[in-house]
C-alpha cells in the first residue's frame, strides 16, 4: 500500500461534459468575487484588466480576504499588479483595491545564477506572480505577500533569472494596508538593495513588523511555497524538498522535484505531513518536514491547474483539483475524500460550469483553475465548510463553498421553506451565482424564498437541489415570475445530468419539452401571483406530467426528453445549458461583443420546494 496519497476510486470526468458527468457534492456552491469588464472598469476594479488569475484566500477576524494577480490582457505581459478584496460572508464581495501596484523595472545589467547577463531596458514593466498570499502571525496580524517578476516575452517565466523578489505589507482591520517592503530579493540574480523599488523589510520603522517578517521567514512550510519562484539557489526556503528524491515508482515523465510548483500541505498528526503540488505530484514526511518521500501519482488525473488538500473539521481529509490531464481544459473542479489522509475516493463535482471566455488573451485556459484554500496555521477558519478560491478562464475570480461533511447523496426527501438559512447559505442547494446573475436568499413580505436574478449577456444563474434517487417522484414548488422573453429552464435529471424532463417558462407561457418537441402547456395570466407547479416523473414507464395551478398539461402524459432509469436533481437555470468548449476543440475566442453591457434583468422567486416518492 502506498504511503503517499492516491485516488482509489473508479470515477473520472468525461470532458465532453462541463461537470464531467459526475455526481455533485451536496450543497457545493460557487460565488463570483469579481467579473472582469474592459469597457466599464467601474463595474470591476477600476482598471479594466481582463487577465485575472492565481487567487489566494484567508479568513481573519470574521472576514474573508482574497488576493489575485492581474494583467491588462494576457499572461506574463504588460504592467501587472495584485488586488485584494474582502467579504463578510464569502457571498457578497467588495470592490478590489491594489495590494501591490504596477512598477517599472530599474534598467541595467543583471548577472544571473546561471551565469547569464540580462539587460533590462528602460520602461520595462514588472508584473506580479504569487505562489503564496497570506500569513497570520502569532500575535494575530495579517500579512499579504506577492512576487514581482518580469520577462522579455510572454513564454518566459517571470521568476529566478527574471525575478526581483517577494514583497509584503500588513493588512489592517479597517481595510487599510501598511507600507510595502521586500522580505526577500533575489541577490543571486543580480538584485541589490539599492535597486529595489521598495525598501527592504529590515529598514521598517515599526520594529514589531520586522519581527513579524522574521516569524514568517522562520516558518518552513510557508516559505516552501516560494520554491518555484525563488529557485533552489535560495537557501532561505525552509523545507528544501528539492533535495528529496522520487520514491515508490512513478514512471510517467514529470517535472523534477526542484521545479515542482504550488506546494500545499496538511498534517495527519504532529509528525506526519502530506504535501501536494501541480501535475499530480505528492509527498509525505514522517518527521515533521525534515525528510520526504515524493512521487508522481498517476491516479490523480490532473495537470497544471494546482491541487489543494486539507484536513476538514470532522477529522477527515479532502483534496480538490481539476480532473483533467489536458491543461488547456481545466474542468471540472472535483473533490475526493479520505478517512486517513492517504487513500482517497468518493469523487464529486464541486464546480461544474464553464462560462464562455469573453476576452481574447494568451494562455487563458478554460475552466475554474489555480485552486487554493486557507492554509494550515491560520488562527481562524469559517465553520461548517471548506472554502476554495480560483480563477475562471483566467478572467474572473470566484470562490467555492463545500459543506462538511462532504457527501454526494441525500437520503431524505426535500421539504424546503428556506427558513433555516439565516447565514445566507441556502442549505443543501448547489448554487452557481455570478455578479450579474446572483442567486440569493430573500426574506420578503411573503416569507423566505430563493431569488434568482439574471442580467448577464454571457452567463446564467443556476440553482440545483439534489434529492433521493427515485424511479418515480413528485417535485413541487411555488414560483413567481415576471413576463420575460427568455426562458427559465426547469429540469429533472439523473446523477449524470441527463434530463428526463424539461419545463420552460417564458414569453408568457409555460412550455413542456417531450422528445425533441416543445409545446405550449399553459398561459401565465398573473405576474404578481405565486404559481403552484408540480412535475411527476415515472422513469419506468417513460412519462412525466406537469401540473400548473392544479391543472394537468392538456396533452396528457408526455414522453421524457431522454430515457433515464431514475432522477435525483431539480435544476433551475436562467439560460440553456452549455456544451462547448469541450476537448474536441480548443477554440480561438475573440472578444465577445456586448459582454460588458448588462442585459435586461429577469427575476424569479422560488419557495415551498417538495419532493415525494411515487414508486409505491
């Protein structure tokens, strides 16, 4: 048996489907932090950048903080900077503000560790690249970090020979930040203190800040995250895992350990520590990090999109990654779980959407990627869930909330009145919510309900409720809708997402799809009323029935959209489901026209959701 982590399950994603055709983790929800907008920067971060990537996440004194890097158009080009943004709940986020601004690299010759000499020309911009974001000090201060690099052109990595160094500053509870300092500059690549655009941390007037930096530098697990950017020449890296050797086999060609990227770790006990990197590389230390066994683990089918692992509050373990070996197609984001931190199984999708890429750019891969969570050692952690952050298409920034315990099925039928969601999280619903298509809990005059809104010309809102696997079931709810031309789609699907029935609400009518046909079933004559809907599905006999305000669809029993053996999901979606891109194509995606302008807003409200077994 392997002593390093591995995936023992048999499920793998089908990349022709954006959710991989996998079971979904119950209640896993996605919230957009920042929607890029070139034409209207005021809707985003006041800059209009459309390359946004590599977010980092923490939770401090009751708030979430997220940092991400940003360039105007493409990876490793232009004057880049980093932004920081915060949220009281992980759902509603403020406007990003620069944490580390764009700078110009001082011109001159730099003698690098490999003996080469780099000539930096005047007006050469630097840009940010960060493998580490936040650090909590023992006296409860919050430090944010980033790495300044530069490159002659986009396909050269902006570190080591092309790196300046790592910067830090303090984050204050009122939203302000302290001065910027270099905590480490790459002296072995030709940088000297007099050339730095910001002072060295030892020059800070605040001596307690110097102590905080020294504490960070002494944390061997934190500084191990710097390995790729700093390179093996940097002796300040704490663990020096680059000195380890692969063990236990692993024959596939992968990057050597010294270039392994995006280190994260979790503790099984005081001495046993597990490490994860990109490209399926894993490692274990039995002595608290002094020595390591590392290997490439082929059972983790992932690429360069980062992996994240941690211990959950119920004493179990979770690893999250994009279940794809095609680095251009970084989806779906999945979770696998473990009792012992080594053997993982029970794969479930936690982010199964792939919105269109709205802006052209170099190295803008598809999907939710560069997954990070909240590092060990942080004093606070939000209860009841695992939180992840990621970019989407290297364009927008989002977070994913995974309720604990992690599960992919429910055993009790649904009776949802939304009156037990005081914290804003819609219990047991899988939510896909964006800035222009939010899904929220609403407490109105009629009581609590699920409010689904959409004014996004490119994306949609989606709410999904998983219920017990059923061959015959009644799904009922109350709905309030305005008169809109576009349809709200209501599906009942099986565990692979195949729809058995599809109801469309729009254009003043309720429509039913059966086979490949769509037929008007009912007219909506009152847009101020709550309408009662019930869908009865009988998979064995290949029929379903729609009941609207007590009246059955007048064509009687309808054939299903697709033959399924059972159903287990109610899906409400404000636009048609998406099928492209997939692995058959890697399309060139020029800027989408009209992507920066909001569409006419649609609002739907849902309440009193019930499911009932009809198999008797």
